[in-house]
C-alpha cells in the first residue's frame, strides 16, 4: 500500500536517511507551492495580514495531522517548539487540577524539556518529579500529582509504552496525562481519543517529514477546553509565535502532511515494524562477530533501533561517508530511525550492508 508513497518525496539518490532529527526529505510539490505562497504574501493587493496567514496555514496543517494522531482537528494547534508546548501543557493541566502541586515528567525527555518542565513547576509554585515510567507512580502520592507527562516511546530503550492502560491508571489517581508523540506520530499507531488522553505534544519533523524549522503541535482534549482559564482563547495552547517565519514554516508543514493524506495509521505502523525487523535480521546475519550491543524493544516495535559501541562517533562518521545518516545520541550510542513514508526495504537492506562494511573497517 505504501510502495508509491516515497515517490512523492525528492529523495537524493544513494542517500539513506536514518537520522530522524534533521527533518524529512522535501516533497516534490513543495518548491513550486511555497514559491507561489511567498509571491502571494508579497503581493500588496492580497489584503491578508501575516497573522491571518499563519493561522490559516497552521489550521490546515492541524486538519491534515488529526487523522494521524487520532484526534479532532479542533483539538490541535500547530505552533512553537515541542519544549514550549510542553511548558504550556503542563501549566494548563496544573490549572485544571488545583491543589495538586506535583508535575511528574519522564526522565527520558531531552535536557531542554526538563528545563522547561522545571520552569512550569516554578510557575505554578509546585514541584517537578522526574520518573522512569508509569511504574514509578506507585511510590508517589497520587493525590498530589496534577499531570503525568511521558513519551510514547522510551528513547533510552525504544520501548513503546502502552498508552491506553497507562492513561486509565493515571486517571484512576485523579491526575491528567500528557503524551509526547515526537518519536511515534507518523510511524506508529497513535490514537489519542482511543487512549482517553488529556494533552499531547509532538514535533513536526522526524517521522511526519517536516524540516528542522517545522513547528510543533499540541493537543488538548475538547472536554478540557471550555474549563481551561485561557483568557478567552478557545484552545489552551493556541498562543503561538507569529510572523513571517512562522507563516512559512506552517505552510511547509502543511505541505509535507499532505503527502500522508489518506494513508491509514495502521499501514504506517505495519511498515515501520517490517523495516525494523528486516534491519535486525540483516545486522544479525552480517555482523554476528561485531562488538556491538543492539538495543530494541519487543512488540509493538518502535521506529528506532539503538546500537551501543565504544566507537559510536567514528561509526556515525564512517556511515555518513557511505551516505547513511544516523543519529549520534551519546558517546557510545547511535540511533537508527525508520520512517515508513519515505524509506524502502531496499534502503534498509543497503544500510545494514554499509553498517557491516563500517564495522569491518574499524575492527
């Protein structure tokens, strides 16, 4: 079903993108469409303000994103960075749970997210509690927790958290949930309504295909909108950046999401699993003697595989020389990310072969 999807992207021949953090490949339609968009913006007779433009583009992007995350378009806003949306969502959740001063946030988030989470705790006069996962909640005073923020995919292990029962468990203690979909939206089966989620955030690049300047997105369940004290704004996270850069970025994200229009989330998740399984099979056959530790989760598969090796940086550099882009995460850790929209099974086979050649070179 997805075999022809990669034809919608302007892929560089021979380059295999498994990095996941520098943005997706450019859609073939983007140059012409964005050129017309910019020309129209500079046309003095257009009669449209920049504020109206970015809101329109952001709303169209939200319309395209909603089916991929299992939400209604009205529950999504497209603006800001993931970290800023995390701050806003934590504060909004705390306002919905007065008298609960603790913000519980997953320890596997990025450093800047921890800083913004601490700022949110300071802003509400509360306390930040870092947790490894939902199991840590048993040791915490649940009646003091306003919101639990976790990534759908644990970046340290690649494990996919079972969001629906975790959400139900958190709700049982009276707290709200905030899911980070940065490492799953566009690659895994995401169903915010089915989970009963309260809030969610996520980046516009990685598996959705936006560039590094793509805005983030935020989700608030519609049941929380009317009761959230937002100064008259309907959406608690609706205050985003504005101006020319935001307008073009929102238009760009709208364009890349158009490539996924009508693509079932289940089909994306199934291909992700197939790509990961093939990669694991091939490196198991090619590299049985290599001094690497393969870290991946069981079922369901996430869209990433982690490899530990004492020369991780050198491996990443040599793979780049062989036109394989990977994510150098830590001094001894490399992440391989598998985007189902534009990667083929041939790409994965060749990436495993080039990894084998690289490991052979450094031994």
